[in-house]
C-alpha cells in the first residue's frame, strides 16, 4: 500500500508540473504608461529604458525629474516629444531619430549628466530651451543634421562643447542659442544662416570668427564677451549689427568687412582695444572716417581685390604621373586664401594657402576644368585650369596617331619644297622622322636634292636615299662608326659594290681622325686614296710576278 501511495504521489506531482508549464508566461509590463500611443508617465522607470514601437508620442513631462533613468531608446515610431519630456532626468546621452517631427520646449533642459546629443537626419527644428542647461557645462558633443533649419532660443544654453559645426541648412540661430558656452573655442556657421539672434554666442571662448556672406542680421550682444576672440570676418551680406554685438572682446586684433558698411547699433564694438585695423574692400561703400581718423572704433584699410592668371592653363597627363601644374601671377593686394572647384581628384592635393595643385592623378578623366579662386578682403578673382588624365594605353594610341599624322604632313611638305625649290628645314626632317639631317649638312643635302632629276624629286624614296646617305655620313663622323659594316658604305656609294677590299677600306676609314671623316667628300676622298694605294700595291706585285716569269722563261 505504501508503494502504491508513493506511485500515486509521483503521478499527481508530475501532472501538476505539466499543468504549470502549459500556462503561458506573462510579458513583463513596461515601467511607463501609454494611452492611445502616447507615453504619459515614466516616473516608475530606472536605468536603461527601451520604448516600445507602439509609442508614437512622448507626452509633456513624461520623464521629468526622473533621475533614475540613465539612457533611453526612442524608436522611429515616435513623431512627437512633448515639452519638458525629459527635463531634469538622469540621461547621459540622447539620440533622436529623424522621424521626430516636433519637439516641445525645454524637452531635455536641466540634465546635469547629459554629455552627448545626436539629432537625427530628418529633424528640421529645435525648440526654445531644447537642451538648456545652467547646472554645468555637461554637454560635450553635439551632432546636428543637414535637415535642420532653425535652432531655437537658448537651445544649447550653457553647453560644454569646445567646437561646433552648424550645417548649411540652418537659416536662423535663436537668441541665447549658445550663450554661456564657456568652453566653445571654434564655430563654423553654415552658408545658409541669415539671422543670428541676440546673445547667441554671448560669453563663449571663440578665438576666431567668420560670419558667412548669407547672414543679414547680427543681433545685439550676439558675440559679446568673447575675450579670447582675436579676429573677425564679417560677410558681405551683413546689413545690420545690433548694439553691443561685439562688446568687450578685449583680445581683438583685426576685423574685416567683406561688403559695404552695415548699419551698426550703439556700442557694437564697445571696449575694443585701441589701434585695431579694419580691412574693407577698396570699392566698399561707407566706412567714412571721422576727424579722429576712425570709423566707429577702427582704423580703416582699403584692400584691392586680386586678379590672377594661371600659366599654363591646360595640361595632359597619364595616370599615376606627377602633374607639372601651373604658376600664379597676381595683381592687387595680398591674397589671403585660395579655393578650387570642383574638388581635387584622387591623387592630387590642393593647397589653399598657395593655390597650387600637385600630385599624381590615380584615375583617367576626360578634360576637367578646375576653377581656382583667389580671395582677399577686397574681393575675389578666378582662373581656369583644365586637366586631362589618360590611361597609358589611351596616351600611346593617341600619341602614335598624332605622330603618324605629323610624319605624313612633314614628308608632304618636304616634297613640296623640293619640287618648288624652296628652303628646307631641319625641323621638317625631324617631324618626318628622317634622321641624319643637321644644321651643318642641310645646305649640302638640299643642293644634292635639287640636282636630282625632276622625276626623282617627286619620289620620296629618292629623297630618303639622299637623307640616308647623310645619316650614314653622320655616323661615320662620330663614335658610332665602330658599329658600321661595309654594307653601309656600299649603300651610299662610298665603296664600289664590286670591290674585293670592302672590309679593308671600312677599317681604314674607322682609323681616321674625326676631322678627316666628317663629310661625304672627305670620306670619299680618303676611300679613293686607299683604293689607289691598294691598286698600286697590286700593280707592284703584278710587276714583280711578271719579271720573275720572264726570267724563268729566259
């Protein structure tokens, strides 16, 4: 009985376990509340949070002051983030997907732990105080998308960034947008910005500043209290500079205006060091100095725009061959920078300080025109450099075809000149690829050609024979004579073809000093002398043999 009871217990226990295993596990409930796609409350959340893709909107103050939340994943399903949604939370970084169409004011303000902000491609505007932070300079890195068009008031107030690039898509920078960014030493303002708000970069650490030509209005106090700022360039489009816009920039040493005189508000350059020179174009309107010799607080220096030319303006090279480039000639005042458009191709380097292009192109291209532009405060000047890069096979085929055309044209020219009894040139023979004709023998060669029968003067083969004669003579009159065979002497009539002493005559000529074998007539004369000597020797031998024969007969 006890055994049966044990069996029954085991069976019942097994059945219970199997029943338990058949009950489906319940999904863990999220730490936040969602109502009709809107995340309304995340106050119970902590640590790293992943928002479900069913969420389309994050409501106002949803995670406000939830310090326990350290990171958040926002899915692409989210199209709206409400005001103060993450204000005062414990986030260390924020990445916003490009699908977020609207962001409420102060959505990420006062987050002391926030260090990195990445705004996704697709987002077009940042609202007022979006990442406002006056607790500490905690935000160390900001990535702005190329779709962004506006940056709201105090959007990054108090950020700890050291450098910033505002994309060309941005048209307006709001009031106080980057105020009190005390570590910010470098900013690149995109070419699309037209308005910079009041106090936009107040109390930053900028060292140099370039306002692009697209900017029309600079608000009051926009760049005030940048006490490390040494140089400023004001773009040509700036029409209005607000009061105190550049006040208290105590390290300023130079400022340049690229356009006409703007309307300048009260004390725009208050507390600028004395003696700062402002460079303006020689053709700029306004900037009239007063009795004290100053315009505003600056000494005015008018700069003449450059005017450049490139020599040469075209070049053709093969792939992986260094280009020769060009030299730049310029009139006007000193050039401060150069640019190139389009960009230098792979393998080539453009120097923006010298304006020169150098290197070896790595791929073949059709003729490409590069615009080289030189600039100074006075204006700009451009010139065109056209570069053709060919593959080695293209070059060899093109060069061969070109060379063949030149050869044919030059040979036709020689025939015409001979027939019309015109003067011949060494250059014509070189282009015709006929060697041996030099300035020293051209007159003699022409005289010989003119003495040919008229029918031969129209036969280029006959002209080649005469030219070949001078080619061989040139070799005989040089160190190349040691490589010549008797056949060459026979071909140009120096040695009779029936001669049995061709080798002896050739060796005799090779032993002569250069001055005795540098013309056809000299060589011919020496050969005739050698033939006479050989013949005289033969005659003496024959005479001796004849006398011996006669004595024997007697």
